[in-house]
C-alpha cells in the first residue's frame, strides 16, 4: 500500500506520521537527507541507491553509519529487487495482522 501525506504543520506531527510507514524508498538523484534521518529515527527501513553526486549519497552514508548495508542497493536492478522483496514481505505480515519486523 502506498500512502501520500500532506505537509506536516510541525516536527512532532511529521515524526509521528513517519512511524506508520513500513518501508521508505529513497529517490535516486537526490536523497531524502533530513527526511531519511527522521525515518530512520522512527525505525522505518530506508532503501537507497548511492549515486555519483554528494546529494545522492547522503542516505547511503546514514545506512552505513547505523550499520544497515542490506538496504543499500548496488544498482537500479538491485534496488528494484530489494524493494519488491521487502514489499512482499510487509504485505505478508499485514495479512497475518502483525507488524513486519525491521528490515535493518
């Protein structure tokens, strides 16, 4: 399931709603930056692909610092395969009526 959210009026609201996500897919060209840190703080798995420019490597740096390298894709095909695997796993846990375990 994909959910889109409107702008949060304050940081507390933003962090509270971040926790409902089962997985965050980072963008390839510009990483999530502060939002990535917020999601990781809320224990939301973040899948990313490091790019050539600094702005596309920030989320990867966060994952390596945790360490959570399993969520750092090597290429676009790897990103897609990991995302599908994690998405299917989350859907299976949802069908069982339980929250999925952290992928990190």
